[in-house]
C-alpha cells in the first residue's frame, strides 16, 4: 500500500510540474502577441501589424495596422478606400487569411461596381515619425465587407493573417473611383496630391490561434 501511495504521489507531482510549465510558458488567452514590423532601415515607410495570441471561435480577432513615416520630411498616405480590399482601385489595402493547411478562408463577397470618388480628405499628412492606421475611419468589422470577420475563422486552429498595402500604381486614374463629368480641375488636384505619396508595397504577416468558445 505504501508503494502504491508513493507511486500516486510521484505521478501527481509530475502532472503538477507539467501543468505549471504549460502555464508559465504559454501566453495568456487573448493577450496581444508581439507585433510584427516590416521595412528595412533605408525604406521611407515601415508597417507594423498587431493581433491577439488567440481569439474565441465565433468572434473576429482585433487586428491593427500601423504605417510609420521614417523620412525626415512630411509625406502623404491614403486611407483604405471603397474597393481597396477587392483590388478595384489603389491603394491596395487588404488582408489574406489562411488556415493551417494554407487554404484561404475568405469567402467571396458580392458588391456593386460603383466606387466612391477619391477626395482630398482621403489623404493623410504624416510628419517625420508620424503613424497612420489606414483603417482608422472604418471601425465596424463589416464596413465595406472587411475580410476580418468571424466567418473567415470558421473552426479552431491557427490562422495566418497577411496584410498588404500598395501605392505602386502612379497613374491617378487607378485611384480616382467614379467621378462626375466635368471634374477635370479636381482630378488635377488629386494628381498633385498623389505625387506626395511614397511608392510602397508592403506585405506583413501575423498568426492567431482560434480556440473553442469558452463556457
């Protein structure tokens, strides 16, 4: 009997040790993971993406993006626009989401072909060191069909969230959206503003674990 008790005690100590190790080394649920930044020292802009370590099934993870001006002068950047996520106009500003098998989990979305016109207020001035969230005006997760909805994370598991931001096309026509006839002067104004937007093309990636719903 004493040998049995000793064996049970040893097993209990081992189990408690393993549990303590897991608790000590695993990040707390829903705590933000370390941010991921891309952009070499010589580039004008850096891009940082943040997300929680884990997210409860049935909810969308709160992902944030931050672009930083690394030059010594003011620059302009442009918000995510109507059609930016669907690659219908510049700037391209969108997410890709992949499951553990590398399959895209974003469902196709239906939308009209009309695009809101580019406006002066879509340009944001950034001083040296200034930071910019291209989604700053779109706080609701379904606004303009954002890809970061709970439907893109359908089952528990690890998902890779890849963010893209590109201003590579310098033709103002690729940015304008749908403008009324006779708007030539305003279009020229948009072209002048676009010349102050750096030519950048970023891809940044972070991972999130979706866990079963807590009771």
